[in-house]
């Protein structure tokens, strides 16, 4: 292990000894100075997680969250200097963190908050005018062979829990849901300067997933026969999620 790797490992794990060879220019004890530095680093990473997962922190309380985050950061060094990227796999950690087992929806709430962050930082794209979308989709000959391009910020989450309702209960302003279901799949989308969090049905989830994968409108409908097509397309238009209507690519 290199000196740098040894230093980094000791920095994140309070159980490890101070790396050998450290000196202080003012003659202070390097063990004490390193302990202070390590505490500041760990606290900063825990604070970053609290900023990135505010609803998770509210659900379990500050003391529990900081204890859980403290365990996570000891084995999860940042991979980027951008702290909004930190904790990308935090939901997976929560799922395997036994003390959090009494809050079974906690990991999915964390996944939802991560998708919000990704949507906020996603590339921008100009939505198509709703009138033009309706005009094209109203023509069976045109609509049959179309692929629908969706906004690059659009993210989907399948969950057996009412994650959107749980998330919304912790917001100052409760958003208007796309749909309401006891088991809520989530659609996350940046609409202008706001990130929308919407609940969608299983059928709508499947249909929109197919569109994201590049399937034609016809193929997406065939793959999700139970989808309420008019309602789902109206929702995508209302939230400015459609950016392109493209001809289906036909293989020669």
C-alpha cells in the first residue's frame, strides 16, 4: 500500500492508527493533530450526506442518521470533489444496514432523493410545444411509427412503497401528484427550474421505460397494454417531458 493510500485509509477509519512519518512544523503532537483532521473530514462527509438526503435524515432523526452515515463514510471515500455526487450508493448501503430494517421504505426514499439530484444536474433540452405533439399524435398514420424522445432529466423508480407520498409529506409545499397509488412508482423530471416528483402506475412505468429504451410508440403500447395511454401522454405533455417525435428506425 502506498503512503497516500495508507493515509487515506487511516483518515476514514478511526480504528486505524495515525500513519507513520507525520510531523508538525510547530512541534505539536501529530497524533492529536491527525485525530482532529480526521474528525473534520468525517464530519464534512456526514454533513454532505445529510444535505444530499434530507428526507432520509428527517425520517430517522439526526442522531440515527449521523450514526448510520458515520458507518457509511468509513468505507466510502468520495470519488469526486463535487459533494453533491457523494453517496451515490447510499441507498444500497441503507438496504443492508440492519438497524434501519424497521424502516423498510428508507432505501427507496434515498433512491428517490438521488434521482432528484441526478435530474437537477442532467443536460437541458427544449420541450416540444404541446399543440404540435397533440397534432402529430392525433394522426394515426403519423403516430404509428414514431419514437418519443424524453427529456434527459427524466428518471424512473419502481417501488413497493408509497415513496412519493412519504417524500411529499416532508416538503414545505406538497406537489400535485401525477397519480396516487398505495404502491408508488416515481417519475422524476426537471421542469424549468423545478424538479418534479410524480407518482405513476405500474403500467405507466412500463410504458415510459419502453419509450426511454427507444421503442416506438406502437411497441411501447404493445409492451404495456394496460396503460391509460391518453392520461399518460397528457401527463408527459403537461410536465414538458417530451422533447422530440422521431420516425421509427426500420432495419433494412
